[in-house]
C-alpha cells in the first residue's frame, strides 16, 4: 500500500555518508508518531470511530517511514510501519503449536445440544455448568504469540499440531495489535479467527478479474488465500480482519479462571474481541441465543456458520480435556443449510464414465451460504419429474457445507410463463446419440454404447486422477482433446503417445513444455501399484478399497482377468453385483484386448503388499468400527487392522467377526448385539491388535 519513501524526497533527509545517530528530538518524534498512528488505527479499525482523516494518517505514516529509513536503529518490530509487509519469503516455516489447536464437534439441533451438555455434566459428575455462546466466524484460525507484549509469531492451524508461520502476513492486519497494552504475561498466545469482511469481498474479486486472475468463490477462501501469500505486501493490500476468541499458551502467570475473564483480559491488552457473546445457564437459554444470532446473521459484515458454545469455567475446561480433535468443553451449533431463490436457466445432461446420464441445472448465479452458485445437480430423470422442474422456473437452491448445490423445489408455480413446458428427458445419449436405458431397479438412465465418446473422455479423466494413476496434466480438457483429435481411442493408446510428440505440440494451448510434462507424467504412471491400476480402469462398482482387496487376493492383472465369480465372492467385502460386473468386464473382448495391450506395453504391476503374519488373530477377520475412538483415529485403526491381515467394512452383517466400539456407537452396536457379533471396546481392540490377545466373547 505504501512504498518506501525515497530519502531524496524526504524533508528529513540526512546525507547517507554521515553516521546517523538520532537526536533526542528525533527519538521523541518517532515515539509520538507511533502513538498517534496506533491511536488512529485503534479508533479506525477497532472502535470504528476515526478522529483523523486518511490524508493526515498518510502524512504521519510517511514521516515515520522516512525517519525509520534514515535511522534504522530506531526500527522496532512493533512499529506501525511493520504492517506494510516485507519482501517475498521463500515459503512458510513450520510451527509446532505448544498446545494443539483443536477443532469443534458439531450439533445441528436442540436435541444434539442437550446430548452434548448432558455428556459434559455426566463426565464431570455435576448437574449444572454455566456456558458462554459466541458467533462461529467463518474464516481461518490463527495463533499469535506475544513475547513481553510484542507480536513475535503468528501461525495457521495447519493440522492442529503443525501450522505455518505467517507472521509477516498477520502483521499487516490492522486489527491485530503489534504490541499489547498493560501488564501482559511474558509469553502469551492469543487465538482467533481471521476473515475478510463481506463488503470487501466483491471489490477484491473485481480487482482480481481485471487483473486476469480467477475470482475467489467465497470470503473464507479469499481470507485463506490472502493470508497464505508468500509476499506479505500482497497480504497488506487485502482488507483482512480478525477477532480473538481464546487464550492459547500462557507463561507463568495467574491465569483467568473463566472464559469470559479471558476475553476481558484480551480486550484490555488491546485485542479485538467480538461484541456478540451471551451467557447461558441452561440449554433453553443457549437456544434463545442461537435464535438471536441467526436473526442478526444477515446484518453482519462477516460470514458466520453457527454458534460456539463453551463451558465458561477454565478449570472445568481443563478437567474436560478433549476426545480426538474435539474439546469436550465446547461444541459448534451449525446453522441449517442456506437457501436462496434464483432462476433455473437451462437443464443439461452430463454423461459419466459408466454411461450414467446425470442432469444438471445452469442457474442465474446467486449467493448461497457465502458462495456464488451457478449450477446445481438434478440427480436423475425421476427427480426432475417429481419436482416438475422446467427451464425458466424460479427455484430454491440449497447448499450444505461442501455438498454440491441442490434444487429444493420451485418457489412458486404462479411465476411460470404460459409458454413453460415440462422438461423432456432425452431418449438418446446426448454425446453418441445411442439409445439409453433405465432398468427398473435403478433410478439412473444409462448410455450402454461401449464406444460412446463422452464415456471414454470421463474414463480418461478418471484414469489420470490423483487416487488412480495420478497423471498430472491429463485433466478435463486434455481428456477431451486427445480422443476428439484421434490421438487415443483406448487407455493403452496413452502409452503410445510418446511416439507422437510433434503432433501433440500442435494441439491448441499445448506447446512443448506441456507436452513434455504430460508425456513424463504418463511414463511415471507405469509404476503405479496394482490396486491403483484396477481402480483406474473404471470398472463399475470397483472403488479404491475393493480394488485393494482384489489386488491382494490375485496378485496380478492376468490373475484378476481369470478370477471366477465364486473366487471373488469369497473375498470379504465383495458382493454379488461387483463380482458379476468384474467377471462380465473381463469377458468382453475389447477389455481383454486392452489388458493384453497394457501388459505388452509394460503396465503390469504385481501386488507386493507384505503378507501379514498368518498367526495373528486379526488375520482374515472382518472388522466394523463404530463411534469415535479416543486413542487413535479411525484411519489409523483401519491401517492397523489391514497390517495384520484383517479387513474393515462399513456395515455389520453375519460375516462380521468383530465390532469395535468407540464413544457414541450408534445403531451398528444394536445390530451387532442382535445378531451376536463379538463386540470389542477400544481397550480390548488395542489388546487384540498389539498383543494378539483375543478377549472372551461376552455372548459365548
Ligand atoms: S473456539 C477448541 N470460538 O471454528 C477449538 N472457534 O470448527 C477452539 N471458530 O478452528 C475454537 N469462531 O477456527 C472458537 N468463537 C469461536 C470461533 C471458532 C470460529 C473456528 C475456529 C475453529 C473452528 C472449529
């Protein structure tokens, strides 16, 4: 925002050959300017009541910059000039949080909230605990460490344990004090949420568009993008803002005993705390606070996605601790999915890799839950009929979290023009014009033409995707160009492209470098594992997990093609539909040819998963996990089981050997009890996995 002032232009210029040594007068002036600028900043950014105008502020800042340039010994890290940003850093340093930065469990209604509160009381064996409600600001969490009151380091949450050092960037946020006031603990960490005000979001996007940069989808992403700029002068241009909501690590001092006291202390030190907080003694009072927050939501200049409810006593908070990544002492009450009204412009059909015809709607762009939505999925033909959706209708669009936006229904039939007609779902594939079918047991309409170009384009895209063969550069566009321009008509052709380098370069927007990278990525994909290759082939129903089971059982591509239905069914987790689909896939001549071609081209990975010790009692056993584990994550538990030769599936059936139960197990536990499955609590599970001890089955 401010460029360094050239010494020559500065009225305070002192010849650079003179050894600068600031006079008392200069030292005094620098101090005075800092006080004035800091005061102006506080009035402007924190109290919203400016006393001096921009030009006066500017003049003081320029003067201070000039003085600091002339007398570098007077520069301090907490000077207001330090908010202007510094030259690009090479990347972000890693920061290990002294106390982990947790996330929050969610509840969506009063019943969920009551459960949380009751669990909390039960844990403490008390019958009442005062709470505090706060707005849940939709930005990103930052931890700022102050040493002797001076901003020392700012870090992102990262994975909760390790974050990124974004100190230079956070310094540019005007509402973040560079220096705290009063009696401050020698080391103090403050935590809070950085966000971009809604009112600044539109103008930021406009600027980006004018500069030819992609627009940000919502204020939250733009805040995160802005804070993670390597060049903090870029961050300085973004009008980021921050609210503090808690203390982190605090060095040797008498800590406040309640959350509300902590917030007051932060405020006294000069930190900005959101004004909206509510005390609550009961769940009913919390519900009233939530209704109030929801009512003022649209009037706020920042996005909120719920209310955070915290147990007020810090002593109780300490006793409560956390489960997994969530504290027991706080919970987020999430607002329901946001809805908005807009016009359904046109209905389109997308042909998927397995031939499924999925309709989607192009919408008049509209903001829903802080995001601009221009498309919505329509799921399938029946959904359109059921809701009687027509082009030109006014519709209600809804989005929940990261879910693809959906059309809830039409807002009013009266608004329809007399020319409106019901939508006719196409009888033919919009890509290859082949006739489509809809089987009775499926809601999906399919194109069953094995040579359909659209299907093949989607297959290529899937084959190249991250979880499959991971071929960078083979995205949506190239997956269309290659077949359309006749370069590939099956997967094996990808590995023949290296002989056509010169022709590839001629493809629009390709060029030598892109072609070289693409060919390199294709070559590297030769060494992908058998499970990935099996998944990449895009056989209907074979996901990355079932591909793994099949690969482990058969060990090679050739062996898989010879698998019988019975052999496949014997694999735990593989059901009759997948078994039949795979056998049918392998029986088709074109697929047999594809596999022989791949093997001939050298794409023939063998499964090299180390064989687990046969004598471990978990070997060959089928596990289901339910509820929240406390000692490890679910992914870790799954890995541990797999390493010992066991398998994990998601639903309890008669085939299940063990149900592992964590906190709040849910309906799987009831079912397991009903059909007599061996149930393990987390300790028993750990004994089984780590020591090979099989706990006695309480049922037998
Ligand atoms: S307290 C133990 N208070 O929500 C977790 N978090 O979903 C401490 N957030 O990562 C969080 N407003 O970034 C707290 N008033 C508030 C908040 C808030 C927004 C964010 C925070 C956290 C996320 C958890």
